[in-house]
C-alpha cells in the first residue's frame, strides 16, 4: 500500500479579517466555510499568503457561522496582515481516490462557488491507483 498526501479541501482567495499575535495559535475560519470545504476543528491546514508568499501550517478552529472571519493567530500573525488574500488547504493521507471540496469565496469571505465538480473522469481511478509500469532497459 502506498499512502499519499492528497488535497481534500481548499478555500480559495479568502481575505484575512484579523490577526492576533497574542492568541495561543491557529487559524479561525467561518464555520460555514469549514463545512463547505470539509475542514474540521483541530485539523491541520496549510495557509498560503497570496500577497507576500508566506506559507504556514497550523490547525483550524471554528469562527462563528456566517461571520466571514478568517483570523490568523499566534506567531503566524507576524506573517499575515488584515486584508491579505490567502489559500487554505487541507490534505488527506490515503491510498484512495479523494474528491476534493474546493470553494471560492468573495472579498467578504462569502461562498461564491464550488471549484471542482467532485467527479473523477472515467480513467482517473486507474491513473491514481495503479503504479506506473517499469520497463527494463533494452
């Protein structure tokens, strides 16, 4: 069995609403966005800052549903500013096909649309699950 880290969740181009260096850590994400993208409280996420290229790993905490809050806390708050655009991604370590939940949000972090149809193509399963055949040199 070969396990791979596969993208399972993505919130694309969210806007940082607040930073708090004195909070104990993590990223607060609007609960509605967490549900739509299949991210749960405590889950490890990568946060990529579109404005300056900074990348961090942290864990998600639930912010109030419908608030639009994306809050960067703790030491990471020194690498992000209010109004920065970010991409929030979670991965699954698996040997199975993953149908990622990827969403786009607007400038107020309201859901705009799903970014993928979540249906693999007809040959996708074979491509992902079957190892590449090695050929012996002639």
